C-alpha cells in the first residue's frame, strides 16, 4: 500500500532495528500510519507539522450507545519517551469541550485564527503526548444515542465512562499503556473528573502507570470554594463593603449556592443575591476579572438560556455555579472562531467527527439540552485528592490568579489544610517563582507529592492568558522539579 | 523689547480689545510673555506646544531661606476659562518630586523618552491649568538654605509652607487668584498635604475659590490603611495563609508600623515582620502588584540606604511605610531618564531651577539626607476630609487597584465609614464605570460632595498606568459629573 520510499516506512524500518536495543515501544509507535483515527491533515493547518495527530470515537457503553470523542496529539519530538497526559475540560452547568477549550484555546498545538489554524508556540505537546477527551457524552462531538442520558448526568457515570474510555483507548494505542500517565484538567473537571478518574484507575487492577494529576482552579469543596467568592470580589473591587457585609452576615455564597442547587432558596438568600448581583457588572469577565472584559457575543449566545434581567438566576447560574470559563478576552470572542471551524464539514471529516443529536457543535452545551446533576457540586473531592497524595501520586494544584469564579484563595486554603491533615510539612516555603526573570506566580510544596502554584496574571484558563508561564509550570510538574527560584 | 510683529503681542492687543466684553481675565492671561518664570522652551520638547509653561521659585520663608519650586502648565485651550489645579507628590520617608513624578511620569504634558520629551496625549492640562509644586523644601529643586530644616520636617510646617506658597504664587499670577481651585495629590501627599492645605485655605479669610480636592491612594488613617495591607497581600497571592494568620493573630500591620515609627518594636512584631518579609519578593513592584515587576536599577539606587538583607527594616521601610511609588514598570525604570533629563544644565537653565545643598536633583530624597517626622503618619486625616465635605468642598477619593502599599480596600472602607458618620446616603450606588466601553473601575457617591472611585488596572500612580481612564476620572471630577455608566 505504501511505496518503499515513504519516509514513515523508512522510519519504521529503522525503528524495528532499534527495537532490539530500546524495547518494543519504538516499534509500536511506528505503526501510526495504519491507525484509522490518524488525522492526515486538518484543514488550514500550518504547513510545518512535525508530530502525529489522531482523533475519533471510543465507545464507552455499547448498550446505551455512548461514545466519547478524543483528539490526540503526539509530542513534537521523542514522543516515545514522553508521558501521556489526559486533559479534561468540563462543567456541570454547561458541558464544555476539551477539543474546543483545552486544545484549541489553551495549550494544544494550534490556535484558531480566523479561518486558519496557527501554531501555538507554547503547546503542551512540546513536553508530552496530549490526549484531549470530550466528556461526558453530549459534550462537543461526544454523544449518546439515548438522549435521556442528557437529562441527569452524574459524577459516577462520567467517571465510569472516562475509565472505560481510557481502557479502550489503550486498545487503540497499546504502545501508550505502559507509559507514564498524568491526568489534568480545570475548574469542575479539575476538581471532579480528574480526581475521580485517578481514584478509579488507582483502585483498579489495571497496570496503568498513573504518576500524577494537575488540577487548575478546581472545585474541590464548595464550602470553601464558594465562600472564597465574596472575599475575592470584595478585594478586587467588584462589590462594595455593604454587599460584602450582607454576604458575611445574612447569607454567604456557599449557603446561597447550596440553597440554589437544592431548590430551597430562603428569603434571606434571595435578598442577598438580588442586592449583590446589582453590583456585579455584566461587562466583567468573571473568569479573568483583573484584565478581562466580557465578550458580548458570547454573552448573547452561550448564556442565552440565562435570564440576565433576573438578578437571582443571573447571580446563581452565571457567577456562582458556572465554573467553566466561556469568555475569551485577550483574544476576544475566540470561541466563535473555534465553533465556526469545528462546524465546517471538511474539518469534521478530517477529524472523523460527527454531530449526533444536536444541531451543531458547541463549545459548551446549553443547560436546557444537557443537564449534569448540580448536586454533585456539593460533594467535596478534597479527600480523594488527599488519598492520591497518600498513594504517592503526585498532585499539583494550580490557580490562575485572575479567576473570580474559583478563586485561588479558596484553593490555596484547601491545599494548605489538606497538607496539615496529612501531616505534610512544607518542603518548599511559600515563595515567588520565576519565568523570564519575572515573577510567574507563587508556589508552595508539601512533602514529596503535593504542591500548589499560582500563575500570575492568568485567568481560569491559565494557558490561554499566560501560555509561557503555564508551559513552564507544566514542564516542571512533569519533571517533578520545583519551579524556578529566580 | 518685543518687535511689533511678535505674535504674542498681537494676541495681547486683541485680548485687550476683548477685555471690555469678557472682563479682566483675558487681559491678565495675555501678559505671560512678561513673566520672568515663563519657559521659552524646554530642551528637546516636541515642536508643537500650544500652551504656556512657567517654572521657578516662590520664597515661603525669607528668614530661614526656604523656597519651593513649581512647574506650571496652562491648559492647552481656553486656559482663561479652565480651573487651576494644584498637584502634590510627596512622601514622608523619601520626599518625592511633583515635577519628576506627577508632571513627567503621570499626567503632565510631556513624558521623558530617552533624552527627549514626547507629548502625553492624556495630559491633564487638556482640562485644567496644572500647577505642580515640589514640597516641602529639600524635595526636587525646592530648598532650604538652613539645612537643619531637613532633619525634622512636619505636617504643620509643610502645610504652612504650601499655604504661603499659594498666596505668593497668586502674586506672580494674579489672574488665577479668583479662578476655581482644586487641589490634588496621591499617597502621603494625597492623605496629608492636600487635606491640610485645603483646610488651611478654607479656614483663612483669603478669597480663594477652593472647589474641591482629589486624592489618590491616600494615607488617611493608618489603623485602617495599614491593616488593609495583610488582607490585600493575601488576596493577591503575595503571602501565604500562614503569614496572613501570623499578621492576624500575633502582630498586625498597623501595630507593626506604629511600633516601627515609635521605635518600640516588640519581639512579637519583629518575629512576624521577619517571617512575612521572607515571603515578600523583592522582584515585585508593591505599588503595581498585579502587573508590575520591580525595576532593578531603581531598587539599587533609590533604596540604597535600606538594607535589603535585613527583613525587618526592609519590610517596615520599603513595604509598610514607603507610601510613594518609586518604581516604574509599564515603562521600566523611566525614573532614571527623568533624573538624567532634570540634571542637565540646559534643562535646569530653561526651568529657572538650581540644585541647592544636594549633589544632584533626585526624584526622591534618601532618608539619611531628608527626614520627615514619621509620627505624622500616625495622625488620621480622615476627619479633616469629612470637615471639607461638610463645608461643601467636593472631595473625590480614588484608588489605583493594583497598589498594595495603600490598598483601595482600606480607602474604600474609610470613605464608606466617613459617609455614614456624616449621615450621607449613597446618591450613586456602588457600580462599575466605563471608559471606551470597558470597565474603567468602580464608583460610589455619597451626598453631593463626596465620591469614591477605583481606577481598574492602575498602580498607585494611576495616570501612569491608566492614563486614559485617569483623565476621564479627572475630567468628570472637575465637571462635577458622575462617571459614565456604559
């Protein structure tokens, strides 16, 4: 089928020769050309692409017809020696795509620029083989043939589907099964999907080398995370002393969120939400509060089902509950270009993707068509993270400091408390870390397996707003090294 | 002396004709060519300068030989109809120049670019006649022939000198005596020099039309302002939960500062200062904490007398007490260019300036050569501000939200408390204000004469880091209008 002059075949031949010395992985990675999920080329991609891309479906439940879509980019160089990193975006309010978010907006090899793809110089595939999963079913190109699935998705179901996904993905890519594995994600996905999947893998008998997890601006414990909101808003100018006082004395944010989720809103909390939300400007990007301004068209479309004139719903759903950024500001409204690109028929064909059950690919699903059980937000996952640390799985918890939806302050407190409860003493005192001789953020490490880092000047989507600093953080994490001190 | 074809004489002739209709001010503003303080041209200034500049000395104490230097720029257009605004930089730790700071770095008509002056498109002289005063003696080009003066300067002396300055300046510029007057300044100057001078003017019998004051990131009450530090540092990532806890439970910042000033440091506070300062990175610009990185050369020179290796002194003097920004970051180390420019002999000649008693012009004086009584920092001035409000003098208190030395949070609380104590109800609820359809900050107004505004994305030197937003704020203040709502 392939002529002998095919450079890939030549590489394969050399690889076979090396196999004797280096073991079997060289051989199997050389078989990519036979993989039906291999992407020949993405429409309008840069001409110089020196790594392999794959995408397609993994059926996670035959009976119910659920299949998860993935996009896999091998490392730019020495893929066979680099770890495998699974990335999750996701949200319980509006399921958000890892392909459209993590890959195409944050740290994938390409960014969407108008109708073209351009190279991302800070792509995480310079350091690892990156596997972006659209999860749960209904998100992005992932689907369920049984649409009743969408009406009540839970953490248990999504963790099980993600676990099944990984096992079956390894059947497609057996050369990666023995590879060092890291799982990463942000916001709700970082706090729930990632720890739950890591726990599931760790408790299984499968020979998967799970080395660590990296979770960004994660929702770990709503009692701490939600109550960090008032304090963050107040200390960053968004609300007045009076509003802050109301939240502190009448109904705090975690109570407000809890009452909202359990449909038991008290008059006290309605009063507070109504008053506070009058101060919260719709022009602010709450996921990038210092630098960002909201993208008007995103507001118009992605929040179409939220009544912006109803302060209570607005506050509850947009600001308190919506833990996944759907705004873009440094590159305003880039989400629109991503959606346009991924809705092109030629792009879907190249990706082996299809839109099932929805009219179009959307980066985040509307709440009316896709409902994750919001009560899962009330279940803390910080102890699962603690159990992983105890099992010697490396945990990096990091935060973009400009996110007011899941503020670093709450996350930092949770990590610090976790360390204390595990009797871990700081192995690295709280200090600034550096990128390019500038302060890239702050960091602290506890024992050998737990560390915390702030990415300075970053939104919830750290790698979008601070790509260089985020790549350095990612690289240090994979290497198990402290962040630079100068 | 002037040929008849001199265009200024022609203007004067026309002006005299208009005097009959418009009253005397046209006439007197037309006499500027006879004023010996008039600046013909500043070396390397832009070729198109359409306003008049003056500078020189006003003797404020003949007996002791004290003279204050001023730089006055008339409004770009319709100077005769625009108010007079007095601007003060200043600091009790390191006396800082209004010419080198306010005028040449913040909101004057020119900025220093290498060896040249370039136009500042957001100069405040588009809205007002700006009078920059270097005060007290010893600051910038101002001097005292009796150098003993420098060993113990106080608020009382500086207010009296500033008051004398203004009276005698009006003798030089009688056309401005009846003009609407505003006084503005920032940091220590905003909290002390400005309110004290305003009070002195108001209590005098002089017919000066003092309309309002505008004070930026002012030190108004150290009990509130200093205690806002810990909270701000913690909520912006600079210190850990542990350090925050130490400050909250063992020795808070206002106690630390007070003990430092009164030379009564307790072991508890030394312990806290030592531990906290280990976390505070010297690479951070504490006056622009979100965006800025410290200027290394400024650290090396302007803080030469502070031992950076002594954490206590470092913390106390650099971070807690030093209420005047001496860093520049958006335009790194611009202070150096300013100092080079103002130390040129041709520049000093053009400015009618001289360096008396010091080896060179410096933007900020070193503590060893110039000592303001730091105990003045312990005296609250918030009630003086309240008295001005009661006297129907308009007060704008504003804050750059990136300053961690005099954080907006403490200032906002002080203004809110002042309004309550004066029984002023909000006439403008706490809300975002807009510049260029982006959120320029937040604002609140109380009664007719008191308002508060945050300038978003601004350092302590608001007009340097957010020139457009600051000019809009200044314009609205002078017009007595609320900030734009959209």
